């Protein structure tokens, strides 16, 4: 059984929006920083955004002002709201959960494809 379950990917035209979800029913959610990463063909996986317990967020420069990461500790769910999508946002998006300062108990989702094309 997966620790992180993603949903919400798909295909949109440039300027469109998508919302990705990451459910984590099997972890002690409040211990974890939640993150979204993405990997485009031929590229390395890169960090898109993170959110700590308490709500502090960080974003990759290219998505600032367009993407919003959020979390609900009660339902153990995180989201990535993506607006004004561009073709270079096309990638497989992965949810990640990690305890700050720890190199163990790191979890990844299965990945969800986001394609931005006209």
C-alpha cells in the first residue's frame, strides 16, 4: 500500500490551471514537510515547492506567483494549485514527505503527468 497517493494531473492549454492532490493516510502528518517535485524528460528531478508543519512555504523561482502549495493536517492531504501554466511546466509531478533534518522516513508518490500544450 502506498504511503503517498497523488491525483489531479492532466493536459491543459497554456494559461490553464490544474490542482494536484497528495493524500498521506499512513504517516504522522504533522512531523513531515510536504513537497512537490517535478521531472521533465531528459532533466533531473527538481524541487517545485515545500510546506512545513505550521504553514511556512518555499517555491522555485519559476513558479512563484503562479503555484500555491497548501496542506490540511486534519485530513493528511497536501495540494499544489497551479495557475497560468506554461509549456515548460510539463513534467511528471511527485509528492514528497520528509522529516526536517532526517535522512530516513522519506516518502514519494507515484507521480502524476502534467502536460501543457496548445
